[in-house]
């Protein structure tokens, strides 16, 4: 894990130097937006006159002290900016993944229990369609239908600023704003979890221990929940870890469409202001989120699967 | 029901597989009985229909298969035609099953205790505590050391032999009248095999009937009272175990015994390890007449003409046209005489 | 199931092993995938014939709804560009970028996987760390940064997608190669003294072809998705028309003229769906376990 974190730093350093022009210009955002004094300070701080290995060590030193540089466009340190935007993204991620896993698992179970019948065909076709539909297009269609057409849900943003809600009303307001972005981001993963759960259920059902449970005369409900579902959840949890990175990527699209004030939207802004250093900072922090989530998933897995202790 | 009446009675059981417009019989017109405290071994090569028979006893024939025939009578009650809920109630409570692979028959994510307790609680109105106490007693009965610790452990921490003991404890959870054991020792080491078989012998002292399914005649000797030999879905011989080993009648039975390594038959030549030539015919391509004829050294033209009927003997049954020849004085069979 | 198999297969003499294509055509969904993909390939091939004018040129009245003018069956956008022309030319761009990016991915993924699996030990260790690294960095974000730094040209978009989508393939190939490596065929080749490169190319990779082919079709699908997403964000090559950029442009008039964004989106769905259906079908047809059924 430590090696991976170091690797991410190397990749970032490499990208920084790949950008056209002097790295100091990149670090300062677009040329001209920073003061000459700051540029000189940057050059000194990053030792841009030094050989590359020395520069790298200094870059690492900065990372270790959580110094990701300064965004002149926003007038704030990069780390502070990211800190402001991260919670919104985490909320969006949790909501969409929660929706995808719960609804996807449920649909997968229904499909598996009706394998080969109409319900299965319908669910599987739907999953196939969602799996093939670009996230941004789902977002636009949902906006057309639910915001423009039916006027049920807000078009974008995270809160109704003018309303100035407090307390419980604020929570409800955010929830209303969350529905469409979470559904947009979640539908693609819903398709994945539906397919995964369907396959896992069918696979687990053929296992010997399920036959044992039937032979023991257990109640069908207990067999389904305790023996089949519990084991079928294992690949779902594994998939969760694999997909964090991809969800963070999808967040860029969804937050852009729905003006959701998270990391993805910040990345989009940085992209258009050519604030490359901010963009790299976001890439670094997103990778860190992936690392942390994967650690959590590993932990969850040890709880769900007692055999894991052997592998460790 | 008297003490001598059989606890399990199978009458004219057939198992049919119907798929893509074809209908194949995996088991044909099988009848047998098991008395209390008795072990009946069902023997044959793989593909002869013995495992599917075991599943049929619990109403577990997987689709597209179907059990049909007169009756599978457990303690006088016919299981054929019972609804799913009634069948579920009988399974695990009155008739229980032990499978071949102790490595895969236990759920890897549940503790051993949980898997025994759930069996009890799905059949009887026992409290958590009662169920737990009974599970611990069961673990003791199958000689698992330190049952309290094992109770809370997951299956992967146990050896194969220990797991099979757990599976047996699970099967005994509700004191079933019949235990069906499908190749219970095949996946285990030889020394462990004997321990598990001894354990089953010990447990049936309480009056439980046992159906022991195996391909290994070595497992049968000393652990079964009677032996039923199946070939291509049909019973070809059923005799008391001692008689069957002393004077096997059906050429297939003799083949199985000859193919069994070790041991010397009293008064006979030292048997060589002889494989029965050929393989079990596929259900779709049954030879005419006796299914064993193509592999049988004693087969005559008559054998391929019609299927030999099951003939009753003094101590059992056999289905072979030439059984009269085998009963000739040179073979000298004191017990087995055509009835 | 297992019992039915133990009873029945012996009963069934398998007819002569049919060809891959015949097996593909046995099921409806890969057939649907092939038909759809064929249609899109035809659009890409015929783009210059059917719509010889640059699809970025203004050719009609802006905001013609689909069906309003028979000359523009799919309508025109806010700049008076023919949407149908954009779909045809966009097919070419999507397939080209998806295909070439997948090729880049295949070269990296198969190379890394084969070397790691075949040589094991230190090479495996190092390469798997690199793979893990690339799996940790969010791929789409990574692609955005690469394109942003290198400038949005078609080549850079291809590179960005190719560079960020190989890790799972590398793992798959590695696992297969590890399995094959201990097989008799490879062991025999080693005994015969064949060179490592020769063994990998002639004895290992051909046997890993089936899973690679399946992955490739799915990878083209997701490359098309990634390309359209980049273009939607404005990170596509500004000189070419792409389905994603068409949706992105249509977003501005979403409230009133939602068809501008919707129609090219349907084209993306069709292309990705076709490749996924084909991938699933290939998976079934190539899976030896499936053949027994």
C-alpha cells in the first residue's frame, strides 16, 4: 500500500513535468495570474534549478507536509479547496453506491430466483441497457424528464440558497437535490451489481452447502438469506473496492451536469481555468480516497468472510 | 407399527429425467427396506444411479429429474406426493443426509454451532439456549474434542474428518429415524474413514436405520448388514452382507469384489486385482437385454434377448439369467437356493 | 444440476464441435450485437459518401426538429449542423478511437500480464505493483489530467484512454499465463530449450486468446464511453465531430430542444450495447464449460 502511495506521487511529479512550460507556471496556475515574487518563491521552494532527483525529493517533502501548492484562481491553498469540496463528493458517492448496491442486489436476487422467466429477461435487459448508457446522457435525460418536464426535482446545486433552510429542513432540501445526481451516477453501477448479484446467486445456489441446507430441511427463507445471499454478497463487496476509482471519475461528469459542489466539479473548473496544479492535487487526493476505501473494504471483507484470516 | 416393521420402505421407485423431449430412467423399479438399527449398503460404480436414489429418499431429485413409483415409506408415511412444506418438515427431522465432501458441504461463513442450531430451530420450538445445549451434546456424541470452542469456530479451521463429524452431528440434530450417507468417507484418509464408519455404527445402536451409499465394497464389509448392488439404474443383487461376500452371485457383484484390492477369499485362489472391462452404459444407449451383458464374461445369446427378471432367493434377490449355473455344485452355495 | 449432469451427459453424444461463429449465432443477443455493430460500421464506412460535407459546417436552418424537414431526418442543432451527418461521422471517430485505444491497452495489458505471469518472481512483483498503482488512480480522472496536460488531440485522447484502461486485462492475462506456465505444453517447450519469447508468443498467448478477445470487445465499448465522456467535458479534439461533443453542445439547449443532446446519446448507447452483447456472446461461446451444456 505504501508503495502505491509513493507511486502515485511519482506519477503526479511526472505529469507535472510533462506539462508545457516551466513547472512553476503550472504550479501557479495560468501564467500571469501569480505575482513574480510568488513565482520566484515557487522556483526556490521546488528547486527548479536543481537536478530532477533533488526536485523529486523536495516534491515529496512538500507532499508529506501536506503542501499541495496554492490556487490563484480560487485564492486558496489547494488542500483547503479540496477539503471544502470533498464532503459533497463523499455524500454523492455514498448515496449513489448505496442506491446501486441495494437496488442492484435486490434486482439481481429477483432475476436469479426467476432465472429464464419474464422477470429475469426484463431485469437483465434493463441492466444491459443501463450498462451501455453514458452517465452524462442519463443525467441529461433525467433533468429533461424530472426537472424540466415534470418539475419534481431541482435542476442542480446542493441547496436552495434563497430558501436559507436550517436544521431538518436543510437535510430534506439537500436530499431533494441529491436524488437526481445520485440516481444518475448510481444507475450504471446498479447495472453492474444487478448482473453480479444475479450471477453470484445462481452460482452459490449450486454450491454443496446450499444442498446441505435444503437436506437439513431449513425453511426456504433462511436458506435464501443466510446461506445463499450471505455468500453471494462477497463478490459484491469485492466489486465495491474495485469501483471506487471509477465512481470518482463518474462524479466529475455528474457534478458538472448538476452543479454539485464537489471534487468533480472542482476538477472541471480547474480544467477550464487551466489550473493544472489544482487538477493534480485532486487526482492525488482522489487516489488517496481510493486507497482508504479499499482498506475499509478489506476490513469489511474479513468480517464477512472468516476464511480470509488464513490468507493473511 | 411393530418393532420389526421396516423404518424405511421403498417400493417400485423410478427416477425419470425428462429433457428436450427425451425421457430417460436413471433408476428403474427399485424396491428395498431398511429395518431399525440396520445398515443397508447400496453399491455400484459411479453412474449406476445410487446417489440419485439417495437424493430421492429426501425428495431432493433435482429438476428435470422426477421420482415416481409406488412409495417411499418412512415410518409408514409415504413421502412420494408430499407437498414441499411437508417434505421440508420431514427432511432433517425424520430423515437426514450426510454428503461426500465435508470440505464443501458446510457453509464457510457460518460457525459450526450456528449450522447445527439452525437445523434444530427450524424443526422444533427450541429456545436459543436449548438449541445451543443440544448442539454441544451432539458435538460430544460425535466425539469432537473441546465442543465449546469448536461451537464458535468456522468450518475452515477443522480437518476433513472433524468436518465430517460436524456434518453427522448436524444430521443427527433432530434424532432422525433414517440416516442416508452418500459416500461419507470417500474424501477422507483411510484411518479417518474407519473412524467415521465406526461412529455411524455406534450411532445406529439407538435404532436409527442407515442407508450407506458407496462405490467401495471395502467400506461395506463389517459395517453393513445387507448389501444392494445396483447396475445401470437397476437392482442386480441384494443379499445379507456376509453371504454376498462369501458367495457373490451376479457376475457384476463378482467383478466388484474382484476389483477390490487386498483380502483373500477363504478357500479360493488369491484374487488378483481385476478391473471390470468396459464402462457403465449411458442411459440413452442401453444395450438390449441385460445391461451388464456387454461387459460380462459369462453372457450368452439369451442374455441380450431380454432383461433378466429379479429372482428371489432364500436370502435375497438376484437378476441374472445364468444364476442357476452359478448355483451349480462346483460353486456350492449352502444358503442361496432358488426359492 | 450436478446430478443431472452426471446422469445425462454420458447419455448424450455431442455432435461434431461447431465453429465459434456458429456457436455465436445460436443465441439471439450476440446476433443482435453483430447486427447493431454491422450497422454502425456501415455508417462509419459510408459517412463520406452519404454526407460528403464537413459535419461541422452549417447546412440548414438551426433547430429543425427530427422529422420536420426530410432533408434532415434527425434535425439540425443550434448552429444549423446536420445531426444525421454528425452521427455518421461520429461513428467513424468513436470506432476509431475505441479501437486504437483498445489496441494500446491490449499491447500494455497483455505485455505486462504475460511477462509477470511467465517470469514470476521479481518481475511479477514489480509489474503487479505498477498495475495496482494504475488501478488505484481513478482512471477517468487520470485520463482527464493526461489530456488536459498534453492538449486535446485525437492522438492524445487515444493515449489517455489506452494508458488508463489496461490494468484489469493485465491481471487476467497474468492469471491465465500462471496457470498455463505449469502445464505440460509449456514445460515441454522449456525442456526443448525454446527461447522465452518464442514460448510466450507461440505456446502461451495463443491459449490465452479467448479471454483476451472477450475482454477486447468489452474494452472497445468502455473506450467509446470514455471518449464520449471526455468529449462531453470539452476534452475532445475540437476539429472533429464526436457523439460525446454533440451531446455536450446540445446540453446548452436542453430545456427547449432536448433532441439535440438526446439523439447522439442514443448512438452511443447503441454502439456500446452492441459491443457488450458481442462480448457476452463471445464469452459464452468461448467458455469451455459452457460447451458441455
